[in-house]
């Protein structure tokens, strides 16, 4: 028997979505397999809150919606269905309403990096996010030092790292000041290796 015939069938998308509505622990879903989410550190939570406070007024002005890590993003990649919980998404497409529990066409996705998730965020998730035609920008935000990495869609994807000043967000037609992202964490100790998100 080949290894494929021994593989247990994965959880269906419908069963995942039904179970996730009442789950005490959130799970990301990759082609039938579930991956439990860990809790966030104080630094992580404060940075996400700062992003919401900084970007929220711009989203409202543009008629967009801003979502934090409780709403899923659904992707279809190489025949596989994937659900992630990005730390932040901005959706400006009013037709992106296939389901009340997930988006499919955000224009901006952000992840706050942590020791336990940085490798996945920088590789697997970044590649997944930029595969979506609607995504104009992906932000990877460091926790331990002011550094906002922006990947933006031009003729080809381009990356920039901003440690001060402001970065332009085409999705919202607005600037994001690096100092605003880190205003509430300057006095906190850095996250420990192996710490939760």
C-alpha cells in the first residue's frame, strides 16, 4: 500500500466552518488539516490595536472595513482550501461577502511577527497572501523593534522595510506612521523566544 492510501481523510470545509463557530480555541485549516492557534502576547495585542486605531479612520473614510484576528481569510491554492486568521485585514470590495465568517478579497493583510510564528508568516502565509489578486499590500510587523516590512504589488511584488517615518498604503490611500504602530510598546520588554504569538 502506498502512503497516500493510509492517509486519513481530512475534515471537510463545511465541517470545519461549523465546528469553528463554537470552538473555544481557533484553528487554521489547510487542506483538511487543523492547526490550533496560540494566544497572543501583550506586545502583539498592543501592536494590533495600534494598527486598528491608526488605520480605522482611513478605512471608514474610504468605505472599507477593517477586521482583526477573529475573521478568517479563505484561499484556494493549488487545489487546496485554506483558512487563515490574519492579525488584520482591510476589505474594500463590497461584493466580498460570500460568508459572514470569512473574507476572500481583502486589499491589505497584516501579520505581527512573533518568535513562534515568524517563519510561517514570512514564507507560507506571505506567499499565500500575495497569490490573491485583490491584495495590494502585505504588512509584516516586528514586535521587538520598530520595523514594518511592506510587500506591495507593482509590476512585480516589491518589499520595503520602514523603521521610522511613514509608509504609504495604496489600499487605503493613506500613510501609516511607524511611531504610531509602536507607541504603546516602547516601555515593554521584548517577547521571549518560543513565546506565544
